[in-house]
């Protein structure tokens, strides 16, 4: 599986690179990446991460649609969350975490080793952050990068602990790209607001 993981890593890095640059190529590379990771995460028993990759697949298709401008008269621009959207985003993280955690425990109730491990806790945690991040990315909210950053920080040791070392390295690169993406999208938003004055 190492060669498959390596291919997924390269596709994922390209996807985040294009997201950082606000290029629509983020989505085809993202679709290929998450399709491979659905399989990898099931094999590694990271069930919530497998599930979140299915959601990523759907959100990549949605994001591709939104970024392409279809169904809208104007191009989707980078923007910030309102206070209400920020509150909804953070409440969503908590609710998703609780729901995913209990689903994982229920689905794996006969697997004592899994239930006694830390996997359900951390699998649900980064899944909650990544789900909110992917939705915010699809609608070009600057805050998406903050959710990616937190999820990346958690994911690095998770994947390493499961022997997915290439994936752990991928999330280290993702973390760096997310920090750069956060800075670049804020700068684009600032320059846009200055040019509108």
C-alpha cells in the first residue's frame, strides 16, 4: 500500500498547493486524493477519516461547481465569516465531534481493542475540524485555513501512529501550505478591500 499512499500524498499536496493559489485545479487533484484515502483509511481502521474523505469527495464536487461560477452571475470571491458564521462554524465542530465519536463507538462496539484505544477520540476530533474546513473552503472563506491548520496538527501524529508515514509527512506539508494559504488569502482580501476604497 506504500506506493498507493505515496500517490495519494502527491495528489493531496498538489490539491492544497492549488487551493493556496486560489486555482480551480484544487478540485480535480482533491477528488483523486480523497478517493484513494477512502480506501487507505478503511484499511488503517480510521473509520471517521474514511467517512470524512467521502464527504470531501462530495465537497470537492460542490467546491468545483461553486468556484467555476456556474449557477451564479458573479465569480465567487474570497471573504471572511461574519460573527454569526464563526459561531456556527465552532459549534459545528463540537457537534460533529460528539456525533462522530458516538457513531464510531457504536459501529465498533464489538471491537474492544478499538474502543479502549485513543483512535475514536482523535479520529472524531480531526474529522470535525476537516469537515468544517472543507465546507468553508468550498465557499472561499478565509477562516477555512484555521480549521485546516488545527486538523493538520492533530493528523500528523495520528497517521504516524498507524504506520502511515508518507501520510504523516503529507500532513506536515499540508500544515505549512495551510499557514501560507491563510497568509495569502488574508493579503488578497486586504488588497481587494483597499482597491475598493
